């Protein structure tokens, strides 16, 4: 099913369309491809975030980095 969508463009959008249609691609095709690519990138970003949140953090090593940095800075003075 195809649906017609009307968009309002601004200077940035017009420039982007000029770039995307430079090789003879129609504005309609360029917009369709851009929408699909944007959705694909967003879905991939969500997948990567979910995968990162599922990663095991491992066991704590017992080192308090803040204390170590504070101690090191104290020795510099």
C-alpha cells in the first residue's frame, strides 16, 4: 500500500535533498531511502543498547578508583 506524504522543507532539508538526488535519484526515492535508513539505524542503536545492558559486569576488583585518584592527586602537591 502506498501513501502520499507531504513534507515542509527548509534550507537544510533542501540541501540534503540536493545531495541525495545529485546522481539522478528522484526526490521521492531519496526520501523513502532516507526514512528506511534512519529507522534501521535507530533499531540497531536500540539493539546495541539492550546488548550492552545485558553484558555481565564481572566481579568487582576491590579498587575504589575515586580513592586512588584522590590519593594520586594528593601526592602531586
